[in-house]
C-alpha cells in the first residue's frame, strides 16, 4: 500500500438491473498524490467515471452497489465513514468538476450564489466566501467578476462555465480535484485554455488532479500518469509516453490506432458537375449574425468540410440549406433550382435527394420507433417501395451496409450504443438514396474508435455510391481524414477555404492557424515538442 | 416583462368579453326568472310586470346592447332577486372567498411541497408510499362527506370548533381543512413526480460533490427547478378555488361566491351570475398573469 | 457513464406482453391495482344484466338494513339502502354508469383537449393565441352554470352529463398538450422527419403524439377521480345525474342525509371511488415507469436488489 | 360504526356542553334553511321571508289562529264588518306605532295595498287578489272601508296575508323594513345573519325573547347539530334522519300536501280507470315511518284537515294491486293504450327524501303493469312541467308536487289545481268549475258545504289526481325554550310565541 493521498484499491461496483447484474468496474486500483496528475482514459461504457463517483459518494445506490474495495483518503476508508463525515470532505478536501458545466450548474441560481455556497455549505462566513469567489472568478479569467457573480449559468459561454466550475471547485483549496471530461464539450481553442488553466492552478495550489477523459490528446498534454480502462477493468497503466509508444494491451493499441488525423489527404476531382451552390446566404437572430454572405460550391462526389467553433454559423448554414431555418437573403441552388424559394410540392421531391445526419443520434432517432420503422419512414413519406417483403429486404441490406445485423431491425434505439445509433441514422439517410448527405457534427459525440469506423463507412459510401457530403465539424483530425475541401467559418463568415492539404499545411488566416495549433496531438512527444516550441497554449 | 403583462392583459380582456357574451346568451336559454321569483300561483300579469321591471321583455339583442352599455359605465345591473346592485352582492361574497382561497392555497402549497419533496427524496420508501396513498385517498374522498363527518366529530362531538358560520378565526378551521384536502392530494403528487426527475439532474450531483447537506439539496437546489409543473397545477387548483367552494360554502354556511353562484344560477338571477363570473374571471386572469411572472422569477432562463 | 442497455445481451425472446406482465407482477401494488380495475370493468360490463333486477327491487319496510348481516342473502352483506335495495348489488350495477360517465368525460376531454393542444402547439402563433384564449374562457366558465344550461336545454341524461364534465376538463389537456408539443417539436427527431419531407400530420401522429401521450394518460387517471367526484357534487347540488340512473357519485350524495344513522349508504360508494382512484393512479405510476426505457431500471432493479 | 358512535356521543355531549351562544338569557338564535334575498314586508307570504318578518317586524290586520280553534283573530284591526255590496269595514287598533315612531292610521293601510298592487315593484301578495279589484276608502284615522269587486267573502282572511307599512314607504323593495311588530331589524349582514331586537314601544304585550339572531345553513344535519352544540336554539325543517332526539325534536303537520298531478286530457290517463288504477297501485302506508317521517297523514284533499270544508267522509284509496291490474285490463279491453309511457316528474330537494318517494312510486306503478319512468329535475325545469302550457310527451307525465295551504280556506288551492283555467290544473270539468265559482262566492256554512262537495267530487267521482300525503315538518328546539312548532311554522315563526323554561 502506497502513501498516496487518495487511493482507490481493488474497487468493484455492480449495477443491478432486471436483465442481470452488470459489473461496472472490477478490481480497479489507482492512486494520486499532491501535485500529481493522473489521467483515467477510456471510452464510453468503460466505467472510467465510476470509481471517481464512488470517491465522491455520488453513485446512485441502487442501482449501483459497491461490492468490494477500499477508498483511502488521508488514511481513512471513505467507504466506511459516516455519510456526514464524507459530506464534510466533499468540496473541502476533494472537489470535482464535470463534463457538461451547463447541466451541472444549477440553472436557476446565479453563479455567484453557487460559488459562494461551496464555502457557506462548509460553515464559512458569507462575506469571506464572496471575497474569495471574486478573487477566483478573476483568476480563472472571467471578465468583470463583480457582474459575473450576479449572472446565471446560461448567460455564459461553454468555456466560461467550465472556468466558473473550476473556480467553484477551488474555493476551499481542495487537496484533490477530480475533473470528469472537463473539456469534451468545448471547442479546441477553449479546451487548450482550460487545460492550461488547470495546470497553472495545480502548480499554484499543489493539488492532486484526477482527469477522466476519452481523448488521447488531453492525456498527452497534461497527464503525469495514465490508466486505461476498458469494460470496467484497468488494462494498462503507466506514463503517457510509455503507454503511447509501448502499449501492451490490444485495446490500448486499437485506441491509439483509431486516433484521427493520420490518414492520407484526399484531393478533389473537380470534373464532376456542381450539385449545390449557395450565394450570399445571410441569417441574423436579432443582433446576432449567424450567416453573412456565405457562398460555396459543392460538386458531385465531393466531400466538403465546414469547420468552425461553436457560434461560427456552420450549423445554421446546414439548417438554412435544408429549410429548417428561413434564410434572410441569398440563394441555395440545388441543381440550379433555388431551395430557399421553392414551393412545398417541389421541395418534397428535393427532400429525397438531400439527407441529413445529426450530431446526436440519441436525439435524432425517435425513441419510440423501431429500427425498421425509422429506416422505412422515408419510404412512407415518399410513397416508395409499397411491397413489405421488398422493404424488409432493403432494410436488412441497409443495416448490413452500415455494419449492423439484419435482425437489429426490430429493436429500438435505446438498445444500441451511440455509435450503432449513428449507423442507424446513416442507414436512414441512405434509404432514400440521396445525392447529398449533410453531416452536422455527425461523429463528434462518438468515441474515437467508433468515430474511425463511421468515417470509414462514410468514405466507403462516397466512393461506392458517389454521394456528396457537406461535412460540418469542429474536430480537425476527422476533417483531415475525410474531406477533400475545407471551409473555415468564424462569426458567420467564411474566413478561409481551400483543398484540405493546403489548409492543413499552410493555413493563411490567423484564426485557422490558431485552430490548428490548439488541436492536441495524441503523441505525448509531439505535444511536448509543441509546448517547448511555444506553439502550444 | 411589462410588455408581456400588457399583452396578456389585452388578451385576457378579449377572453373576458367572450365569456360575457357566452354567459349572457347561454344563461338566458335556461328559462324565465319571473316564474322562479314569483310563487307558482302568480298571475300572468304579475309575471309580465316583473319582466317589464327588469327589462326581460325586450328582444334578446336589445337586452344585450343595454347590458353592454351599462357595463361600460361599470354598472352590472341589479340583482333580480335581491333588489341590490349585482356587483355589490358579488363583491361582498368575494370578500369572503378570496381570503378563504388564499389561506387554503398557502397551506396547501407549503404542505404539498414539503411532504411531496421529502417523499420524492425517499422514493419507494415507507414515507413515500404513506404520503402517496394518504394524499390519493384524500383527493378522491367526496368533500361533502368529509365536511359533514368533520362537523360531527370536531364541532358536535368534541366541541373543539364551531359547527359552521363565520366570525372568529376558529370558524375558519373546518372549512379550510376540508377545502385543503383535495388540492393537497393533487399537488403533492405533482411535486413528488417533478422532484423525482429533478433530483436526478446533474446539478444535484454537483451539489453533493460540493458537500451540501441533504435538506438544502432538496429544498434549495432541486425544489426551485422542480417548481414549474407544480406552479401550473397550483394555477389550475387556484382557479378552481377562486371560483368559490360551493360544497364547503353550502355546508358551512360560509357566505362566499360559490354559494352565491349556485343560488343565482338555480334562481336565474342573471345579473348576479354574470357579475360573479366576470369577477371570478378577472381574479383568475390576474392569477394567470401572476403565474407567468412566477415562472420568470423561478427560472431566469424564461425571463425573456 | 456505463451503457447499461448493451452491457447485457439484448432482451430475451419473451414477447412484449409477457415482459409487461412480469414487470407488473414485480410491482405488487400495481398488480393488485390491475386486478381491482379488471374487476370493476367486469362489474361494469356484466353487472346491470346479471343484477339489474336484484339491485332495483325495493322493500320500503326493510330499508337501511345494516351491513355484515348475511340473513337476507349475500347481496345484503354491505347492507341495504334507503329503499331496502341491496347495497352490494347496487354498487356493482352502478359501476357501469360510473365508468361510462368518468371514462366518457375523460376520453372526450382528452380527445378534444389534446387535438386543440396539438393544433395550438404546432400551428402558428395566431391560431395558438385564439385557442389559448378559448381555454381561458372555458376555465373561467363555471361548470355549475354549464351543467344547468346543458341539463335545461338538452335534458338530464348520461351523455349530457359526460358532455358537461368533459367540457370543463378540456383546458387541462389543452394546456398540457400544447406545452409538451412546443417542446417536442424542437426535438431533433422531429427535425429529422422534416428533413425527410414528412407532412405536418405525419409529424404530429408519428412523432409528437407518442411522446405526449404518457403525460396525458397520467393526467387522465388523476382526472378520473376528479370527474367522479364532480359528478357526485353536481348530484349533491341537484343538477347532476338523477335516479333512476345510478352512479357511485349519486349514491354518495343520496346517502348524505343518512350519515348519522345509516353510514353505509354513503361510505361504500365513497370507498369504491377511492379504491378506483387509488388503483388507477398506482397503475399509471407503474405504467409511466414501465413504458419509459429511461426509467424502467427502477422497476427492474427493485426485483433483484432491495428488500 | 364509528360514525354512529360519534353521533351518539355527540348527543350525550350536547347535553353536558355549555351552550356557546344561548346562555342563560333571553336572546335566541334561529337557524334557517334558506337565506333571505329580501326583507320586504310585502313579500312576507314567501315562506323564508315570512319566517323572519311576519308578525315579528310587520303585522297584518287579521291573523289566523293556528294553535287553537279561534279562527280568524284581530291583530291590527280590532274588528271588521261586512257592509254589503262587497264592502268590508275595518276598525284599527288605536295607539299603534311603527318602529320609526309614526302612528298607524288608515292611510297606512291604503298605502300598504297600493304598494302590493303597484307596477313599480312585484309584491307576491298581489296574487291573492288576482281577479278582484279593491278600493280603499279612508273613513277616519282608524277606520277603513275596503270594497271588493266582485265581492270577496273571505276578505278578512285575505287581510291576514298583507303586512302593513307606513305611508312613507317608497314604491320599491326596502332594505330596512319598518313595521308595527314587537321587533325591529337591527342588523342584516347579507349571507350571514339577521338580528331582530325587541322594541320597547310595541303596542301589545311584550314578548319574552329580547333578541333573535337568524342564521342560514342549508344542510339539515348542520342545523340540527347547531342546536345540539348549543350554537342555536331553533332549527326548523330538519330531516327525519337527523331528528333522533325526542327531547328536542318536534314533528307537526306542516300544511304541505304531496300529490301527483294527472293530466286528465292526456292518454292514457284520460280514462278514469287508469287514474283509479294509479291510485290503487300505491301502498301509501308503506311510506310512513320509512322514507317519510312518522306522523305523516294520508291525504284525501289538496288542503290539510284544518282547512274550511275539509271532508272527513273521504277515505284514501286502498292499496289493491289486483284491483289496479283489473282496471287496467278493462281499460285495455276498451281500446285504451295502457302501455304508453308514464313519466313521473319530480323536483330535487322538493321535500326530504323526494327521490326515494318517487322511485318507490315508479316501482309500485310498474308492479301493476304501468310503463312508468322517473325524471328528477331542478326547480326551473319542474315549473315547466307543472304549469300550463304543458309540454307534449309521447304518453303522459305525472308531476309530483307539493302544495302548501295554511291559510285555512281552500280558495287558495282549488282554482289553481282543479279549475279548467287553473294554471296547474289537469282537470277540465264543468261541474268542478261551477262548484269552485259558487264556493268562492259563498260564505259561512254554505261555503264549507260547497267545498266539501267539491273535495268529494274530485276525489271519488272524477279521481282527478293521486293525492298522497299531508306532510309533517320536523324542527329541533333547544330544551331551554318553551316553544312548540305549529302548522304555520313553515310560513311564520312568531318570536312572541316563544317562552323560556
């Protein structure tokens, strides 16, 4: 037994369901000391958050049950202390921040109140708490801290919210900070800033940091040590370098291999005719400009990527083309006909030719429809394939095409994993044999290994069926692997466009340069080089 | 905010107008008040005289035009039976209904929120089931039955409280208690359900990770988030109460709007019926606006 | 977090009905509720034809016979009413009209309210405003006046009573449906349907309605009790259902004068109302969980872990 | 079980509890079933108003003795005399003052009647003078001549129905009644209570009760409970079900008669055998002591036995289902369609247990082979069926109604219920019309004889309707009071008749 400040030892947690008991984590052990950063790396379903939740006593019990193990903090077993003792440690000695700060901050209270509460809940006077809150809010880089105290979570940007979460977690100068996917929902530039902030704060306070992530780049950037989890077990442990270069477990090797951004860059074959052309599309919401004079051209068989951070207008572009939003002005010509001015009857025909795959398959698939119903709905709408047997055969074929089994047709979305769901969404889009598929962050929510599979699938479809793609993404690695042309958007405008190779090799616009610089490389050595070269954040 | 209230006020005014037209004509479908005011052996002449005195002999549209013109001068007409301005009669009764509704409602809200929240926190446990079943039984037991049994027990047998009537604060105990039961049963269910989903929200996890104690987690962090559907149901129940509590008022001899309304309806005292409905409608519309404001106060995200 | 749905092999080969039944069996309260409701439905269907004669045979000199006395036959086990008719038989026979009125009113209100709510939520702001103001008018239109108008103009009958009670309940469904629709129509899968070219009707029927339904069903079960009691109150005020029709609500109201010397006249029908309400609500609580994939684990977890 | 125990306990408790309001004083509290819309003297014949103001606040010229057999007694008029030619002369009691201090004179009497007949208001006592024109001549301060055209033999009796107000009273409903009675209204809080306070300047003997507070509760159990709990002293019109204390609960014939009005012109009830069958089908005795309180009497006339000309020789139709069946068979043989539906129309809340009574009647009719159904309606709808013109129906409707005549003379009933022009009459018979006309114009013995003949004729000869019961009222009176309710308690509640033990 080591002398670590926080040590999880041989922890096993079960989840009880009617279908049987699920071993969420088995015999997990890790430890962290002051001033040290431990990364827990794993994909969704790997159980990477379970042990941290057990440390904080925030597992829902039932269905969870701690079967075995100990959690030592400062010598005492947290699994044996009273509820009250444990509560008093939470926030004060061990603090935690979460993936999605919007839902983890209470929407109906001001952030000032919530940050101050961290101290008042532990019996500190309110005025002292307020002073400390102001100091920390300024420290994490929120402008005008005094005003920020009185604002609500929804009035901040995603990055600011995570900074506020961090400020809150540090109120009582905890010994350990557990960060559960703290940068996953953030843009790359913001992610880099937040990671840098965490590092600085760790250096200042000497706290131990436990970072739970699925992103090899994050591990490469920040971790001292890493444990890799798969299916509830730790399959690999060591330093980031050691794990990256000398992975022992096949899973780890697969994970490292799946990291995007290493494939061959494709070149556009521009001989094909123009399919879609937008001319000076504009859209504003009140004072906010979502699109300003956006013009682009898309050829048959082309995969055009639109890159930008949140708020850049890239999703609005897709929605305007699909008439989910009404563009204020401009044209979107589909084979020469303007989609924006099209009559409903004519539009129905075009709807068949353009399909969309949304970011979150959990939300874009109706949870109450079976896979068969989901895929065949388009045929109902467009009165195609009246023959039921033919439909069933076609659904089976489509499912196989996207890498699922024909018998999956009778299941419901919630019975699939995220990646499988996205495949269903793609199968649904393919069912109507479209000429263009618009992918709005279609792989952003997926684990890297799944992401790689989906990208491969899309690429295969493009090659075999000649389908064009309008590929909206914020992840540059994925874009590099899939697109032949890249458009970079910022604040509703296109700031740079060109062949993928050119953009990645020699970005012209400063924004594009920053974007590329902030993108984390999974190789700790490359990250280290970047850091030392001063290119990194 | 003020613009919103202004819009709502105008919309409500339109609803009020529609309500007035509807009630005016529908109520006049229900028979001749002269027949009910006068004894069964009254002569035709007497009935004709009664109708003439109250303008009931004019064509319906003319009666309506006259009513609207009077209304523009805030004249709701005279009660056909009480020989007094209808609005006076109504306001007197409403002066009793309003405090009864407000007192009951406040008690219901506090009790339902506290017990419903605790039940949700203890979901599936003994306390949860107890609260659920007791409140459901309360909500589904006939109120006149409860009222009479309560009088027999607490007023006649035990002698702790007066049987009925108004006067001292003690007189209010039984009516409020009987009136309390049904909305309590309903709201406690909604609070429980809403709290149940709110308690599984992510910010609760944050609060626990912060080391916040259970009571503040329930009543500070979660409750305010769970209040929106609760407020809607409270509005629904408040509307029912602002309409008066016919049964309770009838049994306890409580001079509120509910009893006045049913008496006026059965006696075809059209002017009082109309005035009573307009006053309660205004109260309900005001309450609806207050509820919209409450939404905004509780949840900053819907303030604009 | 852990993805529970895939962690185990997908569901067994049991049919959907069998799965549902086994989940029902696990929640004992819900199971008992289902049995009780089945019994009541059975009474409502068969009662009047089997016991109609027995339930209406009067015996003035043998009125208000006390309960738990088997000397007069099983029908009198719950006592006799103020005209000497057996309470048990009357309760069974009354189940039909009671259920007819309550279910009819709730179904009617649900249908009209949900339809208007869908329209209000789905169509433009102006239509929505008109419908919402209409709801305001209905909400502030006293049900008593409505009852008197309908009964005076159309005459007292069970269909008319259903109409009266239904109209007063419409706003609840209307408001709820509209609020839910406003939220659901922004969901991604609705947008996905639009992208595929789905018509408004298709979106409403296939995508919006199924999401809104569980909420509406929950309200409807609570409303069931409300309607039974409202009907009873109207009878109390003399403008509700009247003999020879017979409902539990009417029986409660008719038993009121006898509270002091023949308590069973009002108590049993009251108990019937309470039991029906309890059963409906317990079952609907169960249903809300059982039919929601995200909540189902509560029901499943209970079977293996606690107790 | 528990409820019964509690109620039994309640009664025990009520005897030991210290009454909250009714202390050892001469203030009393009366809890009435219906609130007053008006406290207007000319509306005193409406029972809920009469109970408060008749002879308490406002007095009449004459008064009918309901306790003894003194017949018509003087009140404000000391004497009266028929001067022939339809003219009656009334001598007023000297020294009578109104509660506003003014003295009563003949002009006040004239003004009181002017108000009754005024078209600026609708006083319900006008109905007693429907076809009679009255001319008032003030002879001197205390003498007034009243000329009726046509002559009205019971004019002095009619005078017991009109309250006297001072000449200053406006031609509109007043809210502060001024009268000559022993009490004046000192408080009226609408919806809650009315307080009458004894007036020292009353012209007659001072009553014992100094102050009477009237409360209003529509629930009989609550009214009875209030007396039991000591919150009230008198609770009229409680139901038999709550009247379970012999020491405090009085039952008395209350002048109400319950009957089924038959439309004699409608098929199948136009056949006398059908009407007889209806009468024979009902086991009247079975109702008494069961759904109707003990003491209820079987009716043979529209008016109670205390009425002039009531015919003691009539006996109620015997319960004879076999006879009923035979009669129906005979009628059927003669081509009467006895299978036509007969709808019994009854009014909710008409009297206690009206629903039970109606349901029992329907069953009794059906047992002898009628096709009877029940329809319970609220008051306004009942009125539609009860008064002419009667709505059409497939078969016929029998209207269950309750008629009240405590005035001592059948004139107040017979025209409306039996004359061919009567608004609630189902009869069109020249002999009936003739008898009513003659009886109404006659006086003394002749009048009584003619009424008797009419009663016998409609009951036995034409079997005009199904007469059922003379009803009893039940009132709970606190044991500290010396008061027995009478047949008139429905209409008036004279505080002067109340003493203390």
